[in-house]
């Protein structure tokens, strides 16, 4: 009986350790198991189609991301050939996946559900590139100017439509877009939006222009550019592009800022509370329209520490002599009265105790 108990105890320990080992993943497979929990490993076949030549294409790089609240990279490869198969891709049947195919430094995005990625061959389209701008038109420009004290934040939101035929991506070697900016602007940043997240654009700054190596893929493209510069009254803001500007708008914040320029018209809009809005006139490609910005100075009083100024101004209402005489005429008699009153209370208390003891 005693031997059976020892065996049962030993078997229990072994079973417990085995269960723990089975439940806790090894460190080097934790990420893979997180991807394949309730899922499966599959072979995925791709076919690359060049939509410009209408024939077989190729990609320089292909990535697959699993979408949750963020992108989770599960595969990054450099395949060869127009048709290829990727083995052991971790998938979930209802999972949401983003496939990015890179060709000539331009990414092209495709969306799939995990269950649709197996069984059939997936086709990804790529396009040849050209630096010819003839098939591209500018369809919108919103320029937002936000003043923060002595600093201006400028945000350019540009929209383009690529209607080249045959379909091509418009991309020059050094620049696709030339955007006029004020002298002294700094910290330029640019992104374009086509895939699940904004993609950075290479930026080269000149004295009065930004050169943007922005790929304009077939269809609609949105590009965001930001710069900063010091505020100055009557600041000259150039507006221009190497594309004709058919329509554009200017938004100023705070709304007490004002803009003056040839053909610039104020526009009332309830869609932008707290902003002053203007409609701009057409501007030819390669030319600029100068807009002058003005606004009341926010420094309405003397510069310096507000609390220090308050202390100084209060100190001028009395002099050291006044304070001293005030302390001698009021503070000392009050203290003396309080001391005498306390002494009288002590005497009354002592007298009361003596009368009770008799």
C-alpha cells in the first residue's frame, strides 16, 4: 500500500510537469504560436502581373502583415520569378492580412482574409514608373497655418489623380513634386497615404522649395507635408507647385489671423470652427502666389515673468517705512492685549482652585 502511494505521488508530479511544459511555449516559438493559435501553416502561391505591359512581372520584396490593432510582420522575403510559392505561412481562417509587393522602390498593397489565401493563386499587380507628369492632375490643396506663440506650423494636404495610359506610377529619380515654402522653414516631413499606414517620402529642402520623391500610383493619391518657421508680422507665405493649382484653400488658426493676397477671398464655413478660411485663385505650374499673414500681437503687456511683475507692482503701493510703522502701531499692542488676557485667565483659574480647596 505504501509503495502504491509513493508511485501515485511520483506519477502526479510527472503528470503536472508534463502539463506545465505543454501549456507554456518555448521562448523561441512564442511569437509563432501566437500567430498560429486557432490557425494553421499554409503554402501561399503568388503571381505577379505587370499592369503596364499586361504581362508577367516581378517584385523586389514581398511582406505579409497580420492585422490586429497594429501591423504584425509574419513574413519578409525577396522572391524571384513571376510566380512563386511561400511555404509555412502562419494564417488564421478569419484573420486580416496585408500583402505588400515592392517593385522599383514603390510599394503596392493588397488585402486578404486568411482563408482566401490558400488553394488559389493570388495575383498582385505592379506598374512601370515614368517621370512624365502629363497624365497627372492636382485635384486639391489645403494649407493649414497654426500659430503657437512665436512659432508657425504649416501643413500641406495635397491630392492628385494619376490617369496615365497605359497605367504607370509617376516617380522621378530625385523629385516628383516641387512645393514652394517660406524662407526659413525647417523640420520638413512628408508622407503619402495609399496603404494601411502613412508611408514616408524622401524630402530635399532648398531655400524656397521642397523637392519630394513621391510615387504617384495609378488613381487617387494623398500627400501630407509639414514644416515649421518662426512667426513674424507681415510674413510672406508663397503658394505654388510644379503642377497647376486649379483650386486650393487656406485655413488660419487662431481665427484672428488674417491673410492678404491677390485673388484670395474669405470663406465662411461651419466645418472648421476656430479657423479663418480663404479660397485661393488658380496658380500656374511653376509660379507662386504671395500671401501676407498678419495678426495682433499676443504680448499685450511687458515681457517677463507674470508673477514677478505682479510682486513688483504690489511692492510699489507701500514703502518699507510704511510697513515698519504699520507693524509697530498695530501688531505690538494686539500681542500685548492677548498676553494680558491670558495672564488674567490663569489668575482666575488659580483663585478658583484655592476657594474650592477651602
